[in-house]
């Protein structure tokens, strides 16, 4: 065990002990509001809703560099923190208790690329995963979805300390760094003066399933039960929907997802959660609230849908003969049919370079 790790644990514990004297702090090590504002606010909403039965507790956001996910989970396993919010892996599902509900409602699986402005022209030539394989990504090697690079034969530079990714991209140590929609523009804006040469690539998006679960020490059954009760309550009264839309409702338009070329990534979700299943928090009914990753391609001239909002069931042929709604279990995006996706008809024309995806997310309440 390194001296740096021991020092991190000691400082972390001392800080938490000091805070415990002032307020009933829920101990977490993911407290940076720049990265975790939504997850912290969601957890605090659940804690507030269950305070009458379980007592007052809350998470306080703090500026600064958080420990890595690996170290946070080590602290959780040792009982030195109470909660983490991370994507599931087989190992995490084995070692921890989880609340198998995707906190981001499928949103985190839509990824855009941060690139160096000098490389923008190179990325205009990327039309498939094979094209992307000619470039090299950068990513945190301790993050749960790091394995997708090897699985999809994508060259990657694995970084132990994720705070180094932006400066390394600015020095062109690799070609791109993919981020969630709620992360990409916020991180560039926060670092605009330091890295003005970086930008969000405007034409591409990676798409894969990446749920995020509340994760607990296996012995802390009471806290997991509290979060299960609180989550059910805020879903029932609409406050979860309100919070989600406040943080994410604008992102589809900001990212222009309907104009981007989607590159499907093969990344299987652990068996505890499949899109649209009750384990994810939504039933596989047309009213479900999971935002599906549908490969909706324009065919023919797309006439008949232009300027309209069309809704199709993915287990049926689209009503417009010039369009079809397609899904592939091979790509692990839709293993459940009878899902509904909202299409924006004015973007359904097939561009000269081949079919583009023309899908937008829409909110659909999950059954309680």
C-alpha cells in the first residue's frame, strides 16, 4: 500500500470526523459539484424525503480532486464511506450492494468526443468504428467502461489520474476523449482559458449502455433500504422527473444528437440490468422511462414525416414506408421490444454520406 494512498485515507477520515461534529454527513468521496452535481442533488432529495423515518442526513458538495473510483470503492468496502454512484461491473455487483436503477435514465450512454482543434478535419473522415480505429482515444483506466476499448478493438491510452486527460489531449498525446453530454461542454467551459485549443467534435456520437447505480457496503442494508424507499417516493410524486429534466432536458438540443452520426459500441450491461427491464427501474412497456438507443435510419426520401413528430414502436415497422425502426440484440442496445422512441421527422432525410440517426430522447414515466 503506497504512502500516497495511506495519506489520502488519513486526510479523508480526519475531514469526515470533523464534519460529523457539525452535521449528520453522509460520507461519500465523490463530492466535486462539477462532476457530480446531479447525483449529489438526487441523493440529497432522497435523504430529505426519508428524513422523518430515518433521521436527517445529507451530502455536502466540495471543490477539489476526488479520489479515483477504485479508491472510492475501496473506502466503501472498508466502511469508511457510505455511498458511491458508479456504473455496474460484474466485480462491483459481486462485492457491493446496489440499487439497480439507472440514475441517468440512459443519458450517460450518449458520448461526444473532445478533440484538439487541429485534428477537426481528420474527424470529418470518420464514418464508422473501423474509421475510428485509426485514431487513439484517452480514458481513465480505472473507470468501469474502460474495457469497451479492448472489446471494440479501439486503440486507447489508459490514464491512472483522470485529471490529466485534458492536458494530455491538449498536448495531442491521443486523439480524442469521449464524455457524457452533461460533462463535455461543462468541462471545456471550466477549462477554457487553460485549454482553448480543445473542442467538442460536432458530427459524431458514441452510443452504448452505461447505467449508474447507487452502490452501498453490503453490510449497510438500512441505508440501501432508505434509498429504495426514497427513490420510490420521488418517482411517484414527480420530483425525480423534475430534477432529471432540469439537469438533462436541454442536452439533446445542445448536442444536436439528431444531426450526429451515431457509432454503436458493443458494451454489455451486467445481467442485473438490461434496458427496459424492471431491474433498471422501468418495465418493458410502451410507457417505460428508459431512453432507448434506437438505430433509426432514414430510407428513401423520408417524405410524409417532414416537419412532424412521429412516434413508432420498435417491434413494428414504421408507419411511413420510407422509414424503418431497427434494433440489434448483437449491439446490446435493445434486448427488449415494445419500446417507444420519439422521432423528430424533419431530420429523417438520408444524407448523401449514408443514413444518420434521427432520434431524440423523450421522458416517459416509469411505473412505480
